[in-house]
C-alpha cells in the first residue's frame, strides 16, 4: 500500500517497462467491460451507487469496521513489529520470495516506497477509531491507484506477505490476535480502496500530457506547463501526481500552479531536492515536447462558492503554486472577491522566483501582498504585526516546517481551526515509532 500522498504502487505495480503498455491496455478493456456491466445491471438495493453498495470482494454488506478493539491490540503489540522499516523489509522480502517477477514491476529504488508505506501504517493505526476518515482517505487512494494498474489480486498478495512479515518480526511472541488485528485493519482499508477505484471507472486512470513550457528559474527550480491530450478536471488549490518517462513507476505529487483555463494547460512549480529523483528529472532533464503522465487531481484546499469573509493566504517557497492558483481563480470571479492578504516568503534574495506573476496579481485592488525575502526568513514572522486575522479564512502552503509554524501562529492569534486550510502536516503519536503523514500538496 502506498501512503495517502505517495503515488508509487505498493501492493504490486503491474506494468514493467517492457510490458506496461500492453498491461494497461488490457486493464482499460477490463474496466470498460466492468463499467458496461454496472450500467446494464438492474438497479437493486445495495447495488452500484445505491445504499449499502459493496465496497469490494467479501463486502456485500459494506466494509466491516475494525474499530478500537483492533487498534488496542496493534498498539499493545507494536514493540514486537517495529521499527516499521524492518517489518516492511520483511514484507517485501516475503512478497518477492513468493513472486519473484513482482520485483521488476516496482521502481528501481524502494526507499521512497518503504518510507511512505511506514507512514501509511502509522496513519491507519492512529485513525482506527475514526473509520470515516480512513474510508474517505483510502477511497481517494484507491481512485489514485488505478493509474498503477492495481487490482484486488494484488491486495491479496500484499496481505499474505504482511502476515508472513508479522510472524517473522514477532517471532515466538506472535499470536493469532495480533494477526487478526492487522488483517482487520488492512482489509478495511482495502475495501475502501476498491470502492474508490470502482467509483472512478468513468474517468481515465491517468492522462498523457505534452510539455509545452519548461522555464528554469534557478539551478534547482523549474516552472513547467503541460497540455493533457484529453480534458483533465482539476480545481485551483488541488494537486496531482506526475510521472516522468525517465523514472517509470515513480509518481510524485505537485500542486497545480494555475486555475483551469480555456487552453487546457496545467502549470507545476518543481524544486529539485536531490539527485536521482522525480524532481531532478523534471527540473534538469525534461524538455518541451516530452510527454509526462498525470494522475487524477486531489485535495480540499479549494475556494468555497461563497466567502465567509476576508481571505488570508500564507505561502513559502513553491507553496506559492497553490496561492497562485487560488488568486487566479479569485481574479476571474465576478463580482470582485472580498479583501485578500497574501504573505509570501522567498528564500532567494532577488525575491520570488515567479515575480512577474506576483506583480501582475498584486495590481488587483482587493489584494495586499506582504513579502519576506531571504534564507531563514518566514512569512509567519510577519503575521502578528499586520492585523487581526480571527475573522479571516486562511490558506497555508509551503514547506512542512513553515506550514506547522503558520498554523500554530494563526491558532494563537485566534483563528478557529476550521477556518485554517493547509497542506497536511505530519501526525505524531507517543504510541507510534514515527510520524504518519496524510496527503501533502507537494512531494519530490
């Protein structure tokens, strides 16, 4: 399983470099046949789209909820199977020992894969007492996994490997109760993922997009524009996964840096964070005319139809992409939006890397821009000096540390939590061995 924000497959990524096209063509035909059967089937209670609709194999009466009993067992026995990196190492060893061909279907480097699977385990364990959140998150994840070609059989293979890994890690302390709790948690997540995939049968699993613009804004930063070959639905404030042909099977999430426009183009701001990754491939080795693949759009940092008051945007680094998309949508709305304040941080001494776009939007009479420039300088530091934000609806995007600081500062300044929308933050728990992070807006 991948995390809510990673986009590499984990249950088995069926589509190696030599046969990916044929495999995905077969999946497309399979999905078309499933959709046709669903549309032609007579309506029935609990059927597709109806109350009590099955969430996947073995879920005719809806997904069973593991709840706090399974959570208590998992937490009690957690020291037996942690750290998670050891458990996940055993899991993949077991999977590849049983099915050696699966290894060639994963990215060459498993580091990103393992790290985010550990985060997903943490997320599930912490949220077992909030099944509605898990169900919503995993439904989105299942929709996103369609681009990887994941099918129920791959989830079953993953479950077998997980159970074997639990036995290996727990050793003589393994119990049937421990096995039951982990399997209940996994199956609940899988049912929701299968339901999410089924609900998305009418949309493509991914979109091919041609690079129409590639503008280097620094040694480690590029602004990319791409044009999907088919209509690509998204909203300002959302994000989507991107795959480069230079790194097959490796998908990373990037925020949209534009509102939808008639030309159908999409803009991304990508900062390279290290050698050999997707971000480096997009910044240093992508050219106009290349073809990328886009996963479906996700995210809830979108604008309401009607505003409950003035707006506050806080953005740092490439978090400007989210703010830019929201401001473009605001600029296109009629009548004019309410008052908007933008606090924008840039680490480059020359100012924001997208300075022309900032200046163009700043000409709007309803927008006030507060800039902070320089390494180590954060827009958060300016919030308290510029007014009372308790009546504003706030949007925060950027590096995790900046986002966490901005959320804490806004809360301290009296902004209610339900009026602060932000890139998700790492979750911590004293019971868990490390952070678990739900969907971030940008990953590299």
